[in-house]
C-alpha cells in the first residue's frame, strides 16, 4: 500500500498533518503489532521523500537568491554612500551612551571569521559528498524495511529505492519460494551504519549493512521456525539523477551458515510411509494385473513395463497370489534436498512379499523365488497434494549402510 494511503493523508498534506495522522494511527494499534510496524515504515518513507524534496528545493532557492543579490548590489552602493555622508555631518553631535564588555565585540568578530573560514574551507564537492553519505545511509535503512515486506508478501511491489532490474531478478527468487511453499514471518533489524562502511566513487557506491533476522524463510512442512541470525550484506548503489538506488545485494557473512535447518522427523516418516503404501499397491496391482492400482509411482515407463509383464502372465494363464508382509529400510539413506521449486528425497528399502504363481486350475506353477533385493527410491514432494511421489528406482546389491530397520 502507498505510504500516504496507509496514514490516510494526501501528498499535499502539511508536515503538521503528517505528524498528527501518524500519532493517531499509532494510538489505534498495540505495540509490536503488524499494523503498527507498517505505519512506522510509511512514516519513515514519507519523511525521507520530503527531506529529499526539501533539499532539491533549497538548491533552486539558492540560485534565485544569488541572482537577486546581484541585482540589488548596484542600489546598495548608492545607499551606503548616503549613509556615509550622514555620518560625516553628524560626527560633532554627542554620542549616545553605550555599555559593553571589553573584548566581547572582538571575540564575536573572531567567531564570525572562524565560522566563515570553515564554510569557505568546504568545497561544493565536500558538501555533495556529505549529502551522499546521508542519503545512502537513509536509503539502505529504507531498503531493508521494504525488503521485510517483500519477503513477507512475496512481492517486490513495495520496493521503492531499488532499480527495476534488481526488482525483476528478486521477484524470480520470491516466485521460487512461493512454488516451494516457503514462508517468511520474521522481522529485520538494521544496525547503525558507520560512514566508514560507505564507499562512494562518482555515481557508484557500496555500503556494508548488518541486519538481524528474527527468523529466516522456511518450509513449514520441512522445518521448525528457524532461530534468529545475522547477515552482513553489501549493497551496490548507483545515482539516478538526484537519487541513489540499490542495484545489487550480496551476502558477506551469515551467522546461520553451516548451521542449517533440521528436517522434521515427521517428513522422514512420510517418506517411509510412501514406500510402504507403494509396496501394498504393488501387491494389489500384481494380483489384479491392473496398473491403475498404482497411485504413488505414476511414471509412464514404469507403468508400461508392469502392464507388459501382466500381459505375459495372462497369455500363459498364470497369476500370482500372496500378501505383502513389510518393508525394510535404511534410516541413514534418507536424503532430502531443498531447491525451492524441487523438494526431493531418496531412500533405500526392500519390500517383502509372501506368495506363489498358480495356473487357471489353481495348481501351483512355481514358487516365488523371493529374491529380496534393496532399491533406491527417488521421490519428489507435490506441494499442492501434500504427498510424496516416486519418480524412479534403481536396484542395489545391498544397503549402502548396514542400519536397516523394519517398518
């Protein structure tokens, strides 16, 4: 939402009206509420915009003032000359009484000279540089305040101090998080930015900003809410007309690096359950010779191979009868990968069946050899259906780690 709309004022409202609206809005919401935080951000953005506009207006007034002074100067000479004549004529008149402290006038004059000397010592370039330091510091704080909203709402619509190129690239990252089911429900706290962390070279600048995160983006199905952490970012900025804009953001250090987020045990349990359910479906499909029983392994090639085998059994007049017993799996073989849009996993497991082959006369044709071999299952999580599905399998000679358990 536009910051002016959030505070219920127009762009032509006075600063007094702005402050009044701000105070009224604050009183309407409790501290640390989401609404109050948004109101505070809107106020900061408006104050910054008006501060920048005021600076630009002052530059224009300064130029006009110089022109007016140049026009008045000629008349001033004549006026000052007349004053000198008057003083000369009245020099014999008695002077009015005056009291003063000896040396005070001299001291004031010295102060004026010193102040003037300092002002003269500052070049226009120095003053522009100081102004740039202040602008970049303000913009960096606004950028991360707006970034918090962008992470929460998963949109860059509220980013006002970064380039369109940056915003487009960041939106793609946010889209990946949306597709992966990631959320952000934390807050960002920007540390004070010392001038030594700001480097300006012409129309380009970099600034180092330390930001505390109360939480990070996370997939609630996979993880608990992450612990707080701190990231040191480098912002690259470029000057566009009178304003500095963020063009890039690079992580310099991250207190959470290497710590990671542990996957919930419930996720691993779901993966094991998926393999177990598939093994049960395999038994039903085998008995009925119908691949429609498969709901968790839907790859066309797999289904085609299974149906081809069923067809060969039917031609021979042979069927299988038995039951599914259990699965054996390796806990340490469960690997889960998070690439935002691709939540995948692998697990090693053996499915155990008890049964034999019979002909149409229900006579035993052959016993099931019972070759119990492990398979590595590759799975993918479907966010919309909230279900793991098997993508492919590969036969193994044995478990990669000897830690198998029964399910």
